[in-house]
């Protein structure tokens, strides 16, 4: 079953509790595009994704055109702190990526977020 629901990354627990969507214990696949644009929202995004994708089988695909280099760099640097492995699969999948200055990432969950990562988002 495919479901789409709005989530405020800074209030995801509230939004999930109030949602008409049924959220499973974990998601199989997460999709995102053009969501790295504000450095202050990178950690809330990673915290929300960690909450939704806490199973090793979960795969997250993220298409990014670098609009804010600081956000992009912060995402790549902070993702491992939240238990994520980020692989750039642009060249193997999307010929249009380089022409449009886009990157396609395959992100997998490798383990529990660090205590520091959780503290930094609260």
C-alpha cells in the first residue's frame, strides 16, 4: 500500500499521531526531492527519516539539486550520526544528473543514531 502524508519535520511525532494515514513500524521506501534547502532543517529531516526508517531493509532515495551548499554538506556530514549510509548513485542511474547538476542518493539505515545526534535535535 502506498500512502502519502504531510509531516512537519520539527513536529513529526505530533503529525503522525494526528494523521489519517496509518504508519507502520517502519517504512520500506522513502522518497525525497528538493528537500535540502535550509541548514537548520537538516537535523530535523534526519531525525524524522530515522524515526520512519529504523529497519535495515528500508531504502531512502533522495534527488538533490544543490540550492544551498551548506545544507547539502551538512546533510552528508550528519547522516552517519543518525545511522545512515549515503551512496551517490547518480552516474549509475541518471544520465541527466550531471547536466542538471543533480545528485541521486541511495540511503540505507545502518544502525541507531548517536546519542549526540538525538540531543542536538531536541
